[in-house]
C-alpha cells in the first residue's frame, strides 16, 4: 500500500528465501495475474541476480560469503496480450553451470571474487603462491558457463552481434525484439546469452571492442545516449600507473572510439553519468590499495578497498563526447562512496554566462560499510549480523540522496558557427593542457528515511532535468536491508517553500515482510506527466515463501496488478533488470 505516515517498526522481517531460493524454471510457466496490467507494459522483463550461495560439495557445504558473489541467474517475465487481457509467463536459468560443477568437485571458486572470505586455515605459503599462479581479474574462468557475470543485462547492445551460429539463428526476426542478450559486471568481460533459452553462448572481453581497452575493470552500468543508442563506459587499467579510458560504442556502426585517457586513483566504480555533451566519471572514495595490486593478494575486491578517508576528495572527470576535446574539466567534492548514478544534465551557468554547469544526482554514502552489510551473514534478517544494521545503528550503511553542481564547464570554441574539432578523435589532452581542478558543491541532501538505492527515473528524462526518482528504501524499521519502495519528489528540495505541500512529500509502497527489488519504470505512451506510467518490481513474500511481479501506479505508488509465481517459487534477491518492448530498443542506464 502507498503511505506517507510514520512506519511501524518490526523485530522480524523474514527474507531468508531470497538469499537461497535454488529455484530454476527453464520451461516457461504461466503466472496467476490479478488486478490490471496495462497493455503498454507488454514486452519482456529481464532480471539478474544470485540464485544460490550455498552448494553441497564432495568436501561438505560450500558457502559464498558475499551477495555480489552469489551464483548468477537470469529471470524472464514475458508480458503478452491475451484476448482482452494481459498474460505473464516466467522462466529462469542459472548461467554458471560449469562454475557450480567446479565448486561441487573442489569446494572452492578457485578464482577472484568480489568479497569471498578466505579460509583462515590456509597456509601462508599457499596464499603467497596464489599471487603468482592465479589468473588475472580480466580472465574468464571455465568458459562460457564458468564466468560469474550477472550484475546487469543488456538487450541488443551495440558492438556485439550474435555470438556463434546458434545465437545467430535464434536472433533472426525475433518477435520479442531481442536479437542479442549480454550480461555484465564490474570487469572487462561480457557474457552472451541465447535470447530465447537464456543459455550461455560465450564470453567476450573489451579488447574485442577496441585493442586499447586492456584494463581489468569497467562499469556494470554503461550509459546509453537516449537519442542515438550509443554506449559509453570506462575501462580501468590497473598497473604501476593506473589509467582510465573513456570509450563510446556506436549504435549505428558498431565502431568503438576512445574519447579520453587519463591517469587517476584506481577505484571500484559501479556506474557513471551521461549528459547531452559529456561523459562524467566520478572517482569516488572506494580507492583500491596498492594501486589495485592488492587484489592479487586478497583475491577479492572488497578487502582491497581502502577505508573512506574524508581528507581525500571525490574526483569528477568531465569528458567531451561530441567535439573531440577529451578531458575538459576536473572537480573536487567532499569524500563519499556510491553505487548508482541516477541522472545528470546541463544547465546554463549561474555565475559565468556562456559556460555550462552539470547537475548530477546520486544516492551517496559517507563510508564503505554498506559493502560489508551485503555479506550474507548481515543480509539475511534472521542472522545475528542483521541486527547490527537495524534502526539508527544502520545509518552508516544507508544512503543520503544528493544533487551536485559542477560549475563552469568550458565550452568548445566556435568556427563559422560550429564547434571547433567536432570531427576530431582526440584520446588525451597533452599534460601541459590538463585542466585545473575546480570545486563542485552539494545542492541538496535528502534524509535517510526518504532516500533510496537502485534509483530509477522515467527513461524519457535521461540526460534531462527530472523531478521524480523511485527506488528501494531502508528506513531502519526492520532487520531487513529493504522495507519498501519510495517515490521521491525533488521539487520539495529545489523549492523550499513547497516542502510542506502534500504532493511534494515522499510516497512509499510497503507491506510487512514483502521485500521488493529494483523498480523498472514503464512510461505510458499516452501520458503527459513525468510520472504517468507504472513500476515493475519483483517482490519476495517472506511469509508465504514465494515471489510475484508487482505493478504499481507510478503516480500514486498504489498496486494496480500482480503476477504470482506461486508456492515455493522464489526469485532470489536480484540486482538489476531491463524491459524490452517487442519493437523497441533498450537503454543502458
């Protein structure tokens, strides 16, 4: 139900089924639909996330420590017209079959992870030798079904055609609108899937896009130009002189160009921003120690991230994506950590006519403790560790939603009325021309109770000013890491006189022991307001022990329909998803 009132507090919030569902449905099943699902939601909803973190092995029970290392699955909700109503079918598949078999035989992942805790009984000598024998983070482990790549998912991603003859045949004239399907993570590899069966088809690395993309790390959240469909991302080379490369993949030609290359502190960066003319990479304070070499020793990313030090600012790098100018500006703001960039856009400078300001919004954390919260021992509400994050004690791991202003971006010089250098492809500014560092500032900050994670907006407003943001919320009312969905209206923060207006207050959807996942906004094609549309979220009913697809009115945050998987069928706590219309292209956001 939608609510604005003070929420009730709960000592329990069952969610264990979402951590270990072990439910796979390769053949589609029809779901029970109640209420009304609008016809404009017709299409395919794809979701990623772990399907299990415990495996019985020949050596006993093997447990993955961290949510981000859970064994990847992909879920497909197919929403179709059926006479005068909408029907929904569901299928799913593990995409790491070979990795699961390796764990069953060896009792180990035998590779790099995000946060797997190491065996304390492991000898010093064995750990030392692993530094020299383990594969680097950029390698694939075990072929097409052995790589645990399942954080985000993209349909028809530029730069990649069908992977092999089987996928090429499947993709021909496919009615779903999905020709190719790719899962991604925060490294330089992509997992190709069969769009129909979800079966892994192969693994590619970023050097297949461009030979200079030799770095080991990248963002799971590439950004799409909402007009052209071009994809933008970064590639981070960990070395004695760490280097970031910002690149673009053309949706028209499939060609990849390097837009900028610069040296900066290596960090774990999960997302980036895109405006009409710029790529914005914020190197926030999740710095990798020993210039990233510590990953070799720790064999995971989390133990290699230095504690957030407020003495070191977050660095924002502004890269021209249209006029070939490379890196044009650098900004400092107070230290913070983040996962998910929401949106960014350009405005005329308020202080310097002829210049441009960039506005960027993001849920921000004041420490990296949230990464530790996502150990399964803290994530599962019935585990003792979850109590450490209940109530106010958990505020250290909760975000505050922020808007930043980066002022006075220098504009390209004009020749004959056109931007100079529009056709140039310049990968890096000479060191003598490196831009000086300017100061950015926080425009507003939203309290924990109204902030969110996994933020989403109406995709029509990407790279444009928006008013509403939706996401999962954690108000500290239970031991769970999520207790509902929230709609935040930024109007109350940009127009303080309206802060008490009823229509400017945050709206929540929350139901006891129902744990929602990321919301996907589906815009009403006949709507005129920004919030005309519905939200799709996969929810775990922790009492009945099954999941359902929830459909909310994005304006009122009230339920309009749902499709239930039924008793015993649980979708694990997921990461991200995308909705693909039969004849439409999707955007990486």
